[in-house]
C-alpha cells in the first residue's frame, strides 16, 4: 500500500471518529429565549443591519490556509459581516447517507480559526451549513432530497447530528447568527421535525437563528416554523427579466412586484429578513435565470454590465428598507475575478465598485460623479478603489 493511500485512509478514519465523537457530547441546556419578537423598526439606521459577503469553504483541514487571506480583503471592501458556508454530503437526493467528509467538509478546528480571524478583523460571522450531493442524478440538488422509503425519521436524525456539530462550533467561536438549514425544500413540510431540530440547536448555541429559504419557497403555507426562529433567510434568484440584455426599468419593475409579495409575507411572520444569497453571474442572461450559472459561461462586456445593473436595482429596491436585517452578497472567493471571469464574484468588476460605495454608506451604491459613473460600464482590475 502506498504512503499516499495510507495517509488518505488515516484521514478518512479520523474524520469518522471525529464525527462519531461529536455525537457523544452531552447536550448543555441554556436559558430559553423568546422567539416571537416583532420586526425591528429601523434596522439600517441603528447600525444592526448585516452587510457582508458569503465565502464557501471548499476543503477540509486546509480551509484556513486556503481562505484566511480573504478576511482582510472583505474588511477592506467595507463589509461588516461574513457568511461562511460549510458542507455536509450525501450521495444523491434519494440516498440516506448524510455525512461529514473530512476531505470536503471544513475541519472544526480550522473553521474555528477562520471565525476568530473574521472577528479580529471586525466582521460579524454568520455560519450556514448546507447539504451537497456527491453524485446527483440528472438535475438533482438538495431541494429535492427525499430519503428511500420516505424514512424521514432517519434522515432528520442524521441531519440533527450534522447541524449540531456546527452549532457547537458556532457557540465556541462568537458566531452571531447560525442558519439551521438552507433550501431543503422537500423537508420543509415536516414542521414538527424542524421544530425539534431548532430546539436542539438552541440547547447548544445561544446566538440568533435563521433558516435560508429558496427564493420561490418561503411562504408560510410552505414553511410553518418561521416563528421558532429569529430571522427569515432567503435567496434572491428571481426571474427579473424575460430574456438577456434587459433595461434597468424592466428589472426595477419586477423587483417592485416581488417586493410587495415579500412584504406581505413578512408582515405575517413578523421577522426581519436576511438575504443570504444576493448575487448574479457576470453573464448575459443573469437577470432571467439568476440561479443558472451554467447558462452562458463566457466573459463579455454585456455580462459585466448586466451584473452591475442587477446589483444597482437590488440596492434601489432593498438597500435602505428598514425591515431588511441583512444583505449578504454571493460571493467572494479566492479566484482573481476580473473581466475574464463570468461567475458570481464581483471582484475586479463594475459590481465591486457598486458594493464598495454601498458599504461606504451611499444608499444605492451609485456614484455621485461622472468619472466614477462611467467606470461602472467598464471592467476594473481587482482591488481598484472607487
């Protein structure tokens, strides 16, 4: 057996042992918290709105090495919050093997170091564990998870083990908000099971809790456990245009209609809203299918412009809304970004300059001088100041 294989097997064994050991931790009761507080009336004005960037932590014991340099970058953007995304894995949407993969799930110690480093840089931390599929069948994703024989008892048992491991890390490392789940659409009808998950998390974590709903599946008839949480989380991949190359007026109009629906929902649940994933690829057609990063994978000036328009329109609609508890942009990663990048990152693109101005206090991220406004229509090198 080669040395490489021996090391790999040792790593896998260590991960399994750590996963099993984490389940043996005794539950430590904490004081119950009130879960039915009214929506804060002026979130943005009193400085509590979370304004930040999402960072996906791909890797295991190497995540600190791979991502620690992003903390000062995000702080330098002007953000006050970072959302770390960590991953659990199962084979496909019909399997029953949800687990921690030590090669692809952020190591507990390294994740803790990243949380501490973020705090040291003045960033509040949101931690959002999500479930990914190793071998999805056709177009499967976590929103389509249904365990074999509808064995939801076993699936939720495994999910609770998974989520509590990260809740304990969140408690130890000053995480401000913990998301108990993300876009698990088919599971969301099982309200009692979710309430038990939330109660178990509260026994291990004393901060605020939220859940990140898919953009088309947040309504109370679909998710009935909102009042057990402190925040409503939501993604933002709505259809904002009928096709590629839309005018700003079309995007603005569609956001206006969507906002009226979301505000009606929010009045019902009486919870502040956190947009957990606000972002669009710098691709032509991003306004039509914001979730589809495979749609048009080639760089272009038109794609950069469409991304920037989407950023501006979102901020016009939501940037100063007092009922929005947080806006987290998707995403800041270790790639160089720039004009040749067609993915979600705003790094080195006109969208970055919009973010910098918004983080600096300009309501819609819009420029007040002609030179900067002209720059919005051209790609800028990474790290260029506004």
